[in-house]
C-alpha cells in the first residue's frame, strides 16, 4: 500500500503545509531535493506536490536518489507531470540537463549502521556532495541552497544547559571514526557559508533534532526507528542502555514544515535548529511511549559489540527552537501525538 492511500498520511501532509511559513514564495518555482526518497526529503516532496494539487502552487519537484527504482517505489501512486526522478550519486559531478530555483541537500547516511560500515562515504556525501551541489547552484543561477546538517554537530555538550542554541559548539573527537557524521556535517556547514561569502550563492543551514515518522527507510537502524518497528511487530523493545539521554524528538511533519520555513524565510548564511520545544523526552521515555501504544514492553539489556560500535557518545541533545520560532513557525505535535500518528500510518501500509 502506498502512502497516498493512507488518509492519516494525507492529513499530516495538510497539517505540515499549513504550518509552513512563507510557502507561497516557492510558488511557480523548481526545487531539487537530493535525498528525495529519504525520511525527510520524500515528505517535503509530498508537501510541495500537495500544494500543487490544492493551492495551484505550480512547483516543479526534482527528487534525486542513487536509485531510480527506489524513487519509483517511494512515489508509487503519484500521477503528476510536476515530479521528476533524478538518478544520481551526490558524490559525483552533476550532469543535469535542467536548472532549479532551489536546492535542498538531504542526501547523506543518517543512521549508525552506515557510520560504522562506511565512515568514508558518510563524510564524503556531506563534504564532496555539498561542494558539487553548491557548484551546480552557483553555475546555474539557483536562488538558494538549503543544507540539512544535524543536531549532532553540537557534540558532547554542557549538560547544565537547558538546550543548545545555534551559536553553541560542544566537543567532537576528531580521531573517532564515529565522528564521520558530525564532523562531516560541521565541515559542510562551513563550506556553505564560505560559498556564500566568496561566490554569493545564498545558503541556509538546518540542524534537525531526532526526527521520526512513517517514511523511515528499511535500512534505518536508529533507535527510534527500531522501537517503532518492534512495537508494530508486537515484539518487546530492547534498550542497550539505561536510556537516560535527553533528546529533542521531532515528528516528521513538524521537521519538514520547519525546514521548508527556513528555506523560504531563513536569513542567508544562518543555521537553524529544527526542534519542537514541546517535544522532548529521554530515549527510554520514547521507547516506553511506543510500548504503551503498542501493548509491548521495554527490556533493558547489555549491548553487544556491534551496538557498542554504533553508539553515540552524546549524553544530551536538546535543541533550542527559539530562533526557528522567531520566523513564525510553531510545532504541531508532541511526542505522544507524533508516535501515535506514526503508528497509525504504518499500520495502514
């Protein structure tokens, strides 16, 4: 069953579109989404296509991915001439026969298994992929490029702080291969603002907190994805730690609407946290909420060697949403609501 047959999914798209600040600025434009079959990228594409259908937005969407088959499977059921599939490896020079008004770079491994098995690829998709997209945008008159970074750039932060603002920088160990992700993101952020300064291409950066939702891919082994999959299967949820780490958890619809709000309304050269101030809990708290909604249990166990290798050293990742909310954006979903919507949609698939 495709997402487009889910009434709950379509309702969440509508909620996200209505929550997006300045969406009308994208009307009659073209948008390239690198990572167009991923968790966030595909949802944003669906939002833009929804705006076309219901608001006459006339937005042309180019969804880019390594695999055309994966794109076709993700957008099965869509019938529009405003969606184009682009099969391309972000780590290779673009040879596109089109130009776009906006670029969203969401093409990067974002789950621990990839960091452990392919740290070089993780780094390069952020650094080299970002450079190639910036060059393409610079040479083809792109109005703005948005780079999707990560809340992991804050590293091991000061636990006494209530939340991390965009100006904060914590410690990331440069000699740890696990740092391929946060340090790749940090470098790509600097590359974006350097291109803005040197070449004049307009860039903005977003740092999503832990995003979850029904469009999660099968390869994603992040803890929240595993919790949801286990709960839906009626299996107990296994935690490989006490789960006391505090996190900002942002439901997909909120994350996508916030990112598009930054694309339309963010200040050039600036970074914005993507987080909902009303959606925070511990890892264990998230697991227990999934268990409560699926009638399963949370079991605590010692991690095996693979789990140890994939663990993040970050004890706290609570992101301030003050700067984002200053654009006029407001989150719509609490943790309990986001988990309920995720489960309801995935049950329909």
